């Protein structure tokens, strides 16, 4: 396990089931607490860093700079010295207030023995959540919920339903009633004198604040900040890796690099997506490497890798964690770019395609003005997938409002329990948004663990030093200022690629088959024409688990892989213990899927739950 865990308080005998997967591990012990750390590289060793007033800092991840009023101060020199030392130095220079100005991908522990307090610090999106439980006059915390789940006394029935319906629990809720997730952009402080949480201060929330600038001005600003963000995450004389696709997000990262890199692409074969990823990699001077998946790749995640999940997404999002041949010193990815800077999750008009589960999205913003409209938006975007069968042109809509006909709880009822609507704000799973507009635009990325693809991110964090320039805080501040209409119809990432390299922009995208330098209207129409062609030429049921895109057809994998059959059998000894679902219902979901009904999402959620060691150990 890579990350941080520990306990502070009167009872230090409580057990934290921390199993390190790295030689770079350490344990700090004092009369008031224990902190266990495990990192990929030695540069993060020798923690804690200690400030002049004896405040101790542990950092998992990287801090790249901080805001000082209207000015941003980039970190100077190499980050090899580690971010704990950097944070300690900033604390000495600027005091505690500097914490709320930090930019990075990290979580941190801050302990001061004189003030008798320990604090958990999370970055602006909560990219490395910390889970905690208060028990026996102590606070127990960990970046892995599996390591502290044995201290829980109750699994929440409503959150089990929530997970089965949404493949995640929303906000800071977890499946366990008494285990909580730290709020993004927060400092949570535990008072060691009174053995209680004394404060949770939230220092940043995304707020839509569109500015009256031209699109070219936004592109220039984005390009300037993005190149800095990439530069901040790259170290000289290191072996770089980039997760490559046939799209735009990884292409922009690769186009910003000035040193050799390996372009990794995950797929079953050298299909169209893989071929384009190879072309882009080599165009940028990189070496291409195919990470080839077998039919049993995803079932094997349930065997040995699902313990790294914190129940944000299902096992099917473990796209990289099953590979042991990603051997670069640093890996970069463009995960969530479409959700932050593109049109994904922006409320927009849509047209249902008859006799399918697909919709066409019309790039026109729809304002969410009431709570019922917002609930429908969340239901519609429970899982935001585009069908590779139809050239990624049409979005596949999850139509089930219940786990199964045999269950009585509906998704609307679950959301009604999770959402707290007040006159001047709206809260989802204890995450507060200042308006319906901000909730509609940012609920998927704030916290970033609300993303159903978060397990992809969690897996990468466990594999090697991993960084994502798209979640840089400077870029998030800029994103808040970009009018929604530009996100829907202008495509800032593609325009930046065209600015950087005309050669890269002339390479087609895998989904549309059209180069990036074509106008948005042409690429939009061509992508949907390709999708329509696929829709007319294919049967209602896909015939192969292999696709032309990056990911397989999971509905067929569930039917064809014998390894999944074993997991179905093993699930039954846990199913009856889960609140709200029976073995009979589970057997019906499996049987219906095998007969041709698409119960993929329900099965993914159920298999993740029943295979996870935190759930199994709780009931054992």
C-alpha cells in the first residue's frame, strides 16, 4: 500500500492494518501518535519535516507552488527534495495561512506537540482523500479505507444502495456510517487535549464566474498555464511515461514535453485507437508501448487489486493497475480533461435515439433552476459513457432507476436523502455548493472522488509517481472563468494543440476520424455521421468484447469470461449479509444478463462490493 496512515490520541494500541508495497517506508512514533508512510521513491523519505516552531509535516504527493495575493509563486529548483520540506519552509516563511494557498496533488498531516493538535490537509480537489474514524479517544486515519474498516461498527444500508446505483458514494460519505472522507480543499483539526475534532476549515470551492474575454484570449492563457503545469510535474534526467490515447488530452501533454518519453496505451490489440496513439507518440518523439489486455484482465483485478479501491468507481475502472510493466519514473495522464475543460457533464440538450439506450447531445447549455431538475441531471449522468460501438458519438444512458425490480429503493429516494437543499446553498453528501448552477457544473469534480473513474486514478497512484497537469489549481481557477458556451462548442484543448504544433493538429481523432484543426462543426457532424453509420450497420447486441476504442465491451466480457463465473459463485456468501439485497435478487440480475439483458453496471457494483476485503472482513 502506498500512502499514509496513523493514529493520534489517548489510545495508540488500536490497529491500522497497513501493508506497505514499497521498500521506502517509515513509521514515526511519539507518546501522542503514530504515522506510517510508504512511498514509491526515496526522495519522500526522512519525513516528517519539522518547522522552526516544532510543527511536523508528512506529505504524500507533490506541491508545485502557492498563491500570494494575486500573484502565483512557482516552486523553484527540483522537487526531488520532497514536498514535506517545501511545505515546512513555506510554513516558516508565511505561517499557517499559506496552507490554503497551496497548489498541488497531495494530502498532508500536520502535527504540533506544543499546541496538542493534529491536522489533515487535502488539496483543492481532494485528489488523495484521507479516511478517518474517531474511536476510543483517538482519531484513526488512512489513505486506504481497507486499512481502518475493521474499526467500523456499521455499514450504511442507504449508502450500499447509493453505491449500487451510482458506482460510488457521493461527497464525503463512505459505505461505513462512522468512517468519513476528508473534504476537498480543507484542513481538519483534531484537538489532542479534548480528543475531538475541533475544526474543519474549507479554503476553496469552485465557483462559476464567466469572464467577457475572447476565446483566443482564453486559449493563450490556458496554453501558458498548461505548459507551466506540465513543466512543474516533469523532472530532468528521469524516464517519463504518458498514458496515450487516440484523442486530444494525452496529445497535448506529449506535445508539451521536451525530453524523451514512453507512450503507454492499454488495449486488447493494435486497433484503430491504438494505431492513432502510436502515431501521436512517435510524432512527439516518444517510444510507443502497448499494454495488452487479455480477456481475464478485469476479473484478475477482483482477485488481488480491488483492495486498493476506496469504493469510488467499480473494478472495471482499474485500467492500469493490472499491469506491472509500466516502468517509467514518472507517469502523466490527461484523466478528467473532458470533464473539466470539455463538454462532459455540462447540462445540455439531448435527443433520444429510438429503440436504443443512446442519446445525441446537442451542444447547447441547459440551465438547471430547480432541485427536481438537478436530481434528474444526476440520474441522467450516473455513468457518463460514450459507446465505442458507435464511434463515441452517442452517450449511453443508464435507464435503471432501481437496482432491480425486486428492490424497492429508487435512485430518486437515495438522492433525496443525500442532498440537503437550503435557500442559499445545496449540499450533496456534505459537500456544499453555493448554487444549483455550481452544483450542476462542479459536482462531478469537486470532490474529484465523485468521479466514477476515480479507481483508475487510485490504481495509478499505487503503481508509480503519477501526475495530472489538468487538475492544476491555476487551471481550475481559469476553468471557472470560461463561459459554458465555449466549453460546449470551442474545445480549448484542441485549439491549444493547434497553436503548439500544426503537425499534431493534422492527425485525426479516433472517435471522429477528423483532424483537430478542422472546425468544431465539421468534427461534430462527422463524428455523429460515423456513429449513425455504426448504428445502422450493427445489431442491437454487440458481438465481440473487443472494440475499436480503448475499452472493451464489458457486457460481453461478463458473459464470456469463465473467471467472472467464479466470482459470481463466490459473491453469494456475502450478498445475503449486505443490507437491502438478497441472493435471489443477485441470481436474477446474473441470469437476466446472461440471457441478453444489459445489467453490466449492477454486476460491476455488486462484484466490487462482494470481492472487496473491507466488506468481507467486516462480515467475517
